[in-house]
C-alpha cells in the first residue's frame, strides 16, 4: 500500500509546531538561566513529585509522566538528588525498587522557579495570543496529543 502524502497545510503546521515549541522552550530556558535557576526539566520533575506528596513516585511512573527515556531520567534524578531537591527511598512493595520524593528544599526550589517560569510562559505564548486564540490552540493541540488507541509498526 502506498503511503499517503501529507497536504502542504499539514507540513506547514508540523514545521510551525516544532518551531513554536523550540521558540517557547528557548524563552523559558533563557529566563531560568538568567536567574541562576535549574532547567525546565528539573521544574517538571519537581512538580510531578510535589503533586504526589510524601508518598513519592517510582522512577518508571515519573518517566511516564515526564515522557523521558529511562537513561535521561536517571541522569536527571542524579543531578536533582545531588542538589538536595529529591530523595530516594526503598519501595515497601518491592524491596529492590525505589521511590523518589521531593524534599523541603526541592519544594522551595519549585516554588522559587514558578514565578520566573510563569512570566516566561506569558512572554512566549500569552502575550502573543488573545484568550480565545489560546483556547483554540489548546483545543487543537489536545487533538494532536490524544493517545493512539493502537500502536502498530
């Protein structure tokens, strides 16, 4: 079966989606760096761990939440742990496994990062779109990120 070629509008949308993501991420990362704060990936990990509270998360759960490959998550967690923002504990259900939890210092860092991140998000997206346009974009992007029902080769 011959593969279907995307229409020009679809290719243009793809290119703009990738460029918009890169532009927005660059704005956010630059704002964090200028303030001497960790990268956005640290914030994302700390946010997920803050959401679950003291019980923490298994690394594979965090991996799924962040959509990172295992090796990337391992390196990220090592750096965040060295900074004192997370701790690893033995998993009670599985003696070989571990649970990752946010520390008080990690919670403080996440809260310190948020105003800078919020301002950068506003600069990168909010200031460029009306409220209605932002709602429409969120709706359209939601259609693109819905999980596929079946994965096939």
